[in-house]
């Protein structure tokens, strides 16, 4: 019998969805100040998708033309037996790229097994190179452990490694050049991210801590002239990348406030509860967990729900730091 579904996912603005960010847990061993409250309530375990359900979602998405899956959290490597899921995903014939975003805390011991299981690209968060400040920003993180994880990833030989740094004015913006040098020393990429107003926090004022990509770009370019490498989207993800003449390291800027790329968006997200989020900055969503757990649910049923959801994907988001956040879910719930 022929496949009744289209070979690709197209939304009503004619954008092709080829990339899914799949959250495997909302839990994390850090409590980064821009991502989570210090005292968090996590999703009750019965509401969390099982590893088998996560795999079934990946099967359905890849059958519909998705070629890249990124595992996210929370911190994905704290999920029990997550490597078994990675190994199964790595064998999906349609999948061209399996990636992971991590805080690096468990990467020193898992870089090799992840690579062997099929992970080709790793994004690692690091917002400071000063141990005391790193602890303040993450609340629980140990800088030396994360650096050991980064160096283990470099030694393992992943196809791509990128550092992610959220820059907060007055907190770590004085370390931008140090972070660039750290990446250059290892010949890996780095992306600077504008803080996103997701979830209600009281640790700092987002409007006062906002640091624009343009400001950081000018600062870096004063030392290392930057050459634009084109628009974001596709395999490049949401960052606008720039090269430096004397280094393999690319510098990226993710600018959800100042210069978003909604017209090029090729991705959707699935939360650990199975909620299909059609946009990072909107609440448009479909409950895929209900579909997965419906008696008699099949791969075709799941595909039908995913195809129908494309009609809900909005044209764009709008982030605003001037008042209370419109999106109350924290970043750990969003799935990166």
C-alpha cells in the first residue's frame, strides 16, 4: 500500500520542516539563571514520554521527511538509559544527522559512546571561564568538569562541536573575547545567544541584562574581522555565522530579539511530555502523547497528527523584555 502522507512536512507559509528537537527530559543537574528557577517543579514521571515513545516519534518524523534530530533537555544525559535510545535513533535509515545539546557535565565519560552510537554533532553550553562566576550562573555547575567534557568531545572526533554562550550584560559580557579565544584554541565553533524571555524569573532583570548580538559582533570584529557566511536555517541552525581569516572557528549569533530568522524556520520541538511545539516563542502545540497512548494508535495515526499540526505553525514570534513573559514555560520545558 502506498504511503498516504506527503514525503515532506510543509507549513502554510511554504516552509519545509526537516529538523526536530526532541526533549528526553526536563530535569537538569544545573539551574542556569536564564533557564530555570532555583526551586523547580519537574514533570511527574508518568507524564514523561518513555524511551520507546520517543523512538516512535522519531520514526514518524523521519518517515515524513525530517532528516535531522537533536536530543535536548533539560540535560539529556541525565535521562536513565538514554544511550539505548541514541543507539536506536542512530540506526534510522532516513536520518542524516543525529545531534545533541548538553551542559557538558557528563560528557567526559559519554563522548565516545555517543559518537559510536551515531551522534555526529554536539552543542555544549558554557557561559563563563571563571569557576566562581560559572557556579553563580549555573548554580550547581563545576567549570573544570565541563571543560573536561569539551576536551573529551574534541578528542573523540565529532563532525561538529559548537559552544553556546548566553551573554548577560554586567554578568559575563566581559568574557566574550575570552570565550572566542577558548573556541579558537580548540578549532571549534561558538555561538552567542540573546537571552530568551521564557518562564518567570526573579534572579535578574531581563531588560537590564539584555546584550544584543550586534554589540557582541562589533566587539569581536574589532580584534578579528568577521566575514558573513550567509543566512541561518538548514543545517546551520538558528545562528548567523561568521568566519575569521586566521582560524577554522566560526562565530555565530543567535538573535531571537534583534534579528530573528522566522521566515527561514525549518524546525519544530517536542517537549518531554509529548507536546509538539510549532514555534519557540508561541504556545501553538499538539498533544502527541495523547496520540501515542491512544489504544490502537499506529505509526500512521501519529503521522496524521503531525501533518495536521503543520497548519498551526505561526509565521513568526515576537519576544519582548518590557513586561511579564508571555511564555510561562521555562527553557528546560521547551526542549532547547
